[in-house]
C-alpha cells in the first residue's frame, strides 16, 4: 500500500519518508512486552514496525486515495462494500472481505464492540480506515486459528 511493502525493513524507506512527508513517530508496547513503532505520514498513512524495524502493518484513513483491488478504499459505506464484494466477516473489530486475511476495514465505535454479525452493521455506516497486514491467524479455516478459537471457547 502506498508503495510500502510488508516484511521489508523501514530503513529502506526512512529517507524518503522524512524528505517527502510530515512524519510523526510513536512507540508503544503490546501485551507480550514487545515495543512497536508507528510512523504516521501526513496524518493519512501509518506504517507499524516491530523492534527490528520490519514492517508488519500499513494503515490508511479516508484521506488516502489509493484503491485495494481497484474498488475498495477508506471512506466507503457498508452498503457500497457489500455491493462490491462477495463475503464480509467480522473479526476482532475488523471487517474481512472475501476471506482475504491480508486486508481489513477497521469497524468504528461503538460497532467494533457490539457487532458480532453483519446484520448488526448499519448499511450507511462509513468505514474510514483500512489495514494491510498478515491476519491469517484470524482465519477460521487455518487450523492454528481454529485451535485458538476452540481453546478460548472451552474456557
């Protein structure tokens, strides 16, 4: 997304980022204690890297003008997304499209907490953020993800 590639090191992009964009850098810790860094470019795109600098997610808001699969972009309504895609699924506050666990729309509050099924989503709801990352662990067809889900359900 935005000519940035998952799995590459941020060092490959750093000179271009700072010479062409207003960059805001934030560091934060995730529950496992690892420190992550988020580079936000022009209040539009966020590149998240792990402690070694590897890019593992890229997010964009409604100011981003690119398209995913030539038709999906931040700022679309649920109605529009449903009309352009075959299948929509909710996982972890995100909307997964056509079982592509590398792309998601972020579901905004309060629906990120209360929507468990597509029927809970209003058709006029606008989804202003997209992310590209490896969400394959969320895939219920992935045996590791199924095991995690079954384990959590049994507790």
